[in-house]
């Protein structure tokens, strides 16, 4: 996805994606940090008719074989072409454990000077981005 991203306020996420409110956490999220994500709701009924729900989780996939979150830094970028073959991603892909990460902006390193400089990437209309995730 990116080297880090800026999480939007819970109110903006709720308005944009039609999910219930959630507690605000850190706004600048790096791999291994806990932040919000959106997924299909497991139970949809008359009491809770929302089709999606907001939850919190770790930025970066924690492989099933990992005993801690140290391996997160190598698993936050997944390629769709290899997701079903890589041990870190294949279980989540097979079980269709998909989500959307909402971001106000993402930051990618710009290497043109020879050193990485965090460069902001955002929408021109300043709306939220929805980034696909496993």
C-alpha cells in the first residue's frame, strides 16, 4: 500500500462509508500500528441493518505462522498476482478476508534525491480514499 498513511476522523469514515462510529486512534499510521478498517458486516438484521462495519486492526498482515507482530513490516504490500502463492497471504486470500482501509492521504518515499523523502499522495477533491486490503 504505502510506507504510512493518514487516517481520517471517525466521523468522516462513518459519513463516507455508512458505518457506525468508532473510537479515534492515531492519525499517522505506520506498519505495525493499530488503525481502523472496514469490512462486510457478519450479521445484518433489522436491529443492525448496516452492510459494513468499522473495526480496528494492525496495519500490515500478521501471518498465521507468526508468534508476534515483528513480521508486519514485511507484509503490508501484497501483489494481487502472487497473493494466493505467498505463505503470508494465501490463507487470508483463500478465506476471502478482505477489507477497505480508509485514508485521507498516503505517503510514499520519493527517491529522486537519493534519500527517501515522504511524499503525500491524496485525492485532488480532498475526499477519502478506500484502499483494498486482506
